[in-house]
């Protein structure tokens, strides 16, 4: 009986299992109908899921709306300034007057990402010189001849480079004007005497002094105001070779100056004198301190105090006109 009971139980269990396994198969056609709502459900379900993070994502930036523009602005600001390759600067273009016009540079002078074509033109009828930047012209005063143009970046802080127009007003009478393009308009800046570019890439102003004869001096200049870097005006000095081989010529030219009388000076900070009959040559002049530096033929450097007499337009050494102290000073023109 027990065996029969166990068998029956097993049979029932088998039936139940079979029923349980067969249910999905029976449901299958129903499941096909259900797939539609099921298919809709997953669509509906992710839809709110997608929508949920969206408002959340919107809410977050909304809450951080203030810092975001702050982080964006510097990014935009730092991306806006454009600087062309400045490594080629400074460059100089000397005007070839066999040609009345020509291209000097092609360069992005206003840092807007597009290069300008910079040309010159001489209007002989008007006796005027023009610099043309693309089609826009910058005119300079009449009766002048453009000698050279220097393209240089005088101030790394300004988003433009500078054109230095060196003009010969008459004959050997130079004026240098700084020009740049600022906010879409050309601006003429400082006007200086002759500015030249040396082989070491530095700019020098050329000035004259009537002290000890008319001497041409140079000082390095920098910045958009072309300010001198030093108060010392350096004048031409002969080389040691020149002093040995061309001594007579240097005396004739007024480079080597002959002392008619003994002069007070300072050498190595100590007061001393330069003896009557000796020769010196001028090396530089400090106009605001009124000190002239000279060098003796034996290579010593001496500082001499000078005064200027505005009534006589003359420089005084030890209270005397310079021509009474040196006997071969050229007439100062
Ligand atoms: Ca440009
Ligand atoms: Ca600049």
C-alpha cells in the first residue's frame, strides 16, 4: 500500500511539474499578445528614466548657473587673443627709390588672424609718402621721403605690432613716427629723431650734441614711447688700431682733442687732472648730469663736469668756453 501511495505521490508530483513546465508554453500565444503592453512598458519605463536624469541634469547646471559662465568666460577670453609668430621680428625694409612703390611686409599687424599687405607709395606730384596697409593709406607730411620702415613689437602686452616709419624730412634730417592698428583704426604714436635697427636686433635713437664739436651719438630705446634705456649718449669712438695708424686723421677730424690747458676731472672716482698738451677722445655724454666721459690715449677713462651757457649757446668746461680748453673742436652746426 505504501508503495502504491508513494507511487501515487510521485505521479502527482510529476503531473504538477509537467503542468508547471507546460504553463509557459501555454502562455506563449498569450505572451505574444502581452508583448505589446510589455513592449510598451519598457518604452514607457526608460522614457521616464531618460526624463528623470534630464531634469536632474538641467537642475544641476541651473543651480550652478553662476559658476558656469565664470568658467566659460576666461576660456573664451583666453582663446580670443591671437598672436602671430613674432620670432621673425624685428625686420627692416629700406625703400628702394628706383621703384615708386613696392611691398614691404605681409604680416598680421593687428593680431586678427589675417595678414595685411604693407606697401609704400610715393606721390611725386604731391611730394608725399604713403604707407598702405591693404587698401588703407597712412599719409605722412609732404616734402618728405620715406627712408625705411621697421616692423617691431614694442610692447608684448599690446595686441598689435608697430610700424616705425623713418622719414627723411629734407636731407639727413630724420623723423621716426610710430604707427599701429588699434581696434580697427590706425594710430600715430610718438615721433622721434632717427631710429635705426642694429644688427643685434635693438633699436637705437640717433641724436647730436654740440659738446666737444658736433658729435653723433646713439642710445638704445624701447617701449611704445621709444624711451631711451640710458641717459648716456654714446658717441663714435675710434678703435685701438685707428688710434695707432690714423692718429693724424683723428686729430684733423676733431675726434682726438688736444688740451690747451690742464682740466680737472675724476678718474676711478678720484679727483685728478688731464694735463695740458695731452689728447683725449669723447666716449659719451650724460646730458642731465652734465658729465662728459673721455678716454686718454693711454686708455684711462675720465669724467669731466660741463656747464651750458644758454646766452652764448656754448658748453663751458671749468667755467671756460670749450674752445678755450681744446684747440681743435669743430664748429657746432
Ligand atoms: Ca590682421
Ligand atoms: Ca604688441
